C-alpha cells in the first residue's frame, strides 16, 4: 500500500517535481535542507496546494488527478504544524475532545483517553493552552490530531521550535504512535537526529527533487549520498534489550551485528527499558575505528568482525568506510593516513570498534 505522488509546482524561481511512491506503513521522513520543497510536498498531499497537472493516490483512492480534486477535509488525514495552533478558549481536554467528536462513530478507534495516555497529558487536562510550555502545547496538538482518527498523519517539523529537553521527551512518544495506533506518518524534518530516531523509510530531497529514497538504515550508509559524506554521518542499527547489568551499570542489547554494551538506559519516566524492548542504536561514523586484529587490552567494549564494502574520500584528509557486519552496514570515518598505513582495501576482513553508542 502506497501514497503515490506525481507533482509539478512552480513558485518564481523554485519548482517542485516529484514522482514518488511512499509506503503507508510506519514512519516516512521527508528530509532535506531548508528550501528543498519538503513543506510544499506535504501541503500538496494535504490538499492545501494543488498541482495543476498532478496526481495523488492514497492506497488506491484518487485524491487528485487531471479532473478531480478531493478537498482536505475528505482525505481523512490529520496535519500537525510547526506551531500547535490550539483553541485558546478551550482547555487541554476540550481541545482533544473537539477532534474526537467530529469523527463518525464507525471510525472511532482511538479515544481521547488513548491519546492522552500516549502523550502523557493526564496532569494537564484542565489547563488552558496559554499556561502550557511549548513542548506541552505540541503534545496536545499531536493528541488532538490522532484523536481525529486519521488514515494518514502529516507532521511538518513539529519539534523545530522546541528546546532540546522537550524534543528528547516528545521523540519517543511520536515513535510509539506506530506501535500503539498503527497510523502511517509522513514526517518532514531537516534534523538528522529526528529522522534517525523515527523513520522507517527516508525520502531525501534537494532543490525540489527527490534525490533518493529507501530504508533508513541503507539510506544513511550510502556513500554516494550527502548523508554519509557529511560531518555528522552515522549508522542506525535495530536492537533488542537483552539484559541489565547492575554490577557495572550497563544494558546489553542484541543486534545482527552482535551484543552491544551501553550505559544503563531509563525511560523518561524513570523506568528501565524493559527486556525484549525493540530500540535503535545510533553510532556516529567518527566514533567507529578499525583494527586488523581483535584487540584484547582495550577499554572499548563494542568490537565486532566486519568486511570493508566501500571506501570514499571525504575532504582532503579523511575517508569514509562502509563496513558490513552480518549484513548490517556501519560507517567509519578515518584519516587518509590511517587508512593508508593499514593498507585498507575493499573486501578486507577487519574489526570495527564503536567507542560510543547511543540508544535512540
């Protein structure tokens, strides 16, 4: 099932030309620099912009073609903007109820109680919007959106105006929506950390065009794309919480690459990550080193066998190396001198050492 887009829009010197199929399962991130056309694309999907010769189909239903144009309110979607845009004269609970009351009874699967619990709003229900922090307002806006029981949720940089603490609090809540409610989400962002935390599928945009699209893990590790060539190149690995080590204050996580050791991780509410919980690990390319032999006397705990799959020059003094460990790509950023001294070549069997690993 897909969201099929064929769009052509022009505004002065800017033009958007997109011919793309987006999965309607999980979270698809539309990522790119400011001015790349991300929001324009999202507004066209929502029916807020019309592409004169465009075509949009959602799971086979025509939202727009050469003759027909389905208005926004008939598309069964919800839109979360950068600004919360709450009803100031209504309480938090009344804002959320407002959306739910307008849903036909046969479509009411997500109740206000479900949304309130998912966004952690139980203690804010009687508050007026003007008394809330920016992060609290955006959580209410998201709860209101999902209470409209949409078939598709559009999110346009919903965290861009928030401080880092609010972002850290809300990101796992957004990530949980796919498991809790099975709502497909199209998420626009120019923040790579948000994309890595949330996305299953990534659409990379540049100057109004789709540069590439695909699975998030593979997209981040493609050396022919700017994501892997940038200073913040990183890899994402799926893992499962396997064990908590009270003696050393560590949590062990099992992945295809192997068992990772990280500092014991707690949820925002102060609880330990439950055993069996699926998580994502983020490893910055600059935090991965390579050895030809497995090191024994080292402080690094996360050491795994790998094969060199690609080597790409990055700037005047560095190379980016794509390693494959049990069919999983991991990026490493080394100096040219190190790569030369080690005589690293495609196909070499090596060991990757991850100095720092973050749980997303």
